[in-house]
C-alpha cells in the first residue's frame, strides 16, 4: 500500500512540475516577442483553459515573479502543451480567443460563462478585418442555420450547402469545415 501511495505521490509531483514548465511566447502590440514566462496553471480540459485565459494571461518568470497580461496589452500568445500548439489572439482588445483555424480566414473560439456556458466562434476576415460572432446554443452546442445566414451573408453558395444539408455543422470539426468551405468558395 505504501508503494502505491509513493508512486502516486511521485506521479503527481512530476505532473505538477511539468505543468509549470510550459513556456509561453507572447507577442506584444509593438510586435516584440517575450519568451521569459511560463504558464502558472495546468489545464485538464481545453474549455476550462479557454475560460481561464480569455480575460487575462497569468504567467510566472524564472525568478518566480508573477505577471498578468490583458488583451489590450498583447496581440497574441502561444504555447505547446502535450505536443499540441495553442494560440490565443486578442479580439478587439477585449478578450483572447483560441485559434482553431488560420489561413485566409481565422476562426477563434471564445466561451461566455454563465448559467449555461455558450461557445462563440469568431470569424476574422482578411480584407477588412470584419468579425462575425456565431453562438453555438443548445444541448448539442450547434450553430443554427439562422446564425450562419446572419453572419455569412457574402457567400450564397455556402448558405445553400448549409440549407440543403450538404454541409453539416456537427461540433467544432463541423464549424472548421464550414469555415474552410466559406474560405475556398468566397475568398
């Protein structure tokens, strides 16, 4: 029994130590890169990470000094955790959004907390920087046809595919496919 407790203690100790060693690359509004900070917390679930990091980035440097960065202070920050790259981009100097897709269009994810959390998917267009906010409501966290037709007015071919159920928006992967189709058809 002592071996099990000792093993679990070592596992959690190593897990805790490794979680604090996630280096964060911060891009300031002046396009300077800061690499001296590490994440203060570890996140078991991606949605909890998005919720915690969308209002401010809380980091620590090698000397143990803590610092907070807000969306109006930095353009973006990124880090690699468990072999996956996460990048957060400031949206209107108000909130950080998790980058889900980036080519000509950018797709970001923001979560609005409350009685029931609501996922918002933000489309950033390249030509005019216009942003569209599409809320995913309901038990399945799906984006409705009504919301899609409200936000993607400049691409009738994609709207037709959504209306005829050729393009199905099921979960986050479906939203990414919607944006890829939107980009290839209209940009």
